[in-house]
């Protein structure tokens, strides 16, 4: 069955699985290949791409690869190899950009608050352990640990942004296709499912009820996927 998957989708799944296994054999890979906030001392330029192949858990990669397996082959065949790859990687980049733009907005707010309190933010970023020897109020320490630290030293991993782009493109090109959803007894048209998921992701991402999930990354990937599919839809049958 695996050999029947179109080559680009198949190779993307293989790469994701290889990276996932490698990250367990060599956990230090997470420090170099996961994506960090661009102002973090841990950020490296290649992370913009490599984070798309890193996953935090077995269920994380299983869900992403199953979704790619479900939607990817149809798009690969209808768009062609080149456009499909462009869709995948630009959606992943869109996820990185939107997620970190929101992080930057929050970072600026925290930066201003801590600066007004006289805290040396740059010193902390360069040496986070210095906080142990710094006299600050409990409110400042709480802001550092619960707001600043997750932005500067938190990792972004997963193919979810790229895959949300694939789903959004599929919904744009084939809006009346029906998909099964857990706990719903009848198939639902994808054009109704995607907006609900996106609105939910925006709410969770903006309100901070993310639960460790980069919801705004999903939104960024979906936006790119939707835009590309809208552009290509006009010429789809002409090109194929």
C-alpha cells in the first residue's frame, strides 16, 4: 500500500519518520533542528525548514502523517510535483512567520513591562541562570518564568503548519468533498469543517489557551494554502 502513495507525499512521510527516530536516538538534535524565536540565542536560520520535520511525540507525528496521507496524494496528483512542494514548504514557512509575529507582539509587551521594572532582559537572555542571583519582585519573576522564558527558549516543532496548508488547499479546490470526523456519525463537507477549525485555532492561539500547541502556526499554514489554491484554481485544468 505504501508504494501506491505518490512519490512526493511518500518521501515527505519517510523524511518525517526518519527525523523523528533520529531525534530519539540523538536528543541533542532537538536543540539544533527545532525552531526557536528569531531573537533567541538558540535560533539558527536552518530551523525555519528543519522544524517542519521534528515532532514532539509519537501521537504528534502519527496524526500529522495520517493527515498528510489522507489529503496529500490527491493534491500531488492534481497540482503536480512542483506546485505541491511549493504548497507544502510555503505553508510551513507561513506557519513559522505568523506564530513568531504573534510571539514578537507578546515579547514587546513583556519587554516594555520588565524594562520599566528595571530588569536586565538582554542579560537574562544571554544567561538565563542569572535570574537566580538577581533580586526581583515575585511579580517580575513570575512574568519572566511564565511569559518571557517560553517565548525565548520554547521550541516550535512539527509539520502541522505545512499540513494545514495542504488541508486548506484541498478544501479550496474540492470544497464539497466529505470527510469523516470523530464523534460525528455522518460525513461533513470539508468547506464547513475547515473554517470551524481555523476559528478555533485563532481563539486558542490569541487567548493563550494553547496547551502547548502552536495554534497560530496552523492558521498561518492554512492562510498560505488557501491563497495558493485560490491562485492555482483558476488555471488548474489548463496546467493539468
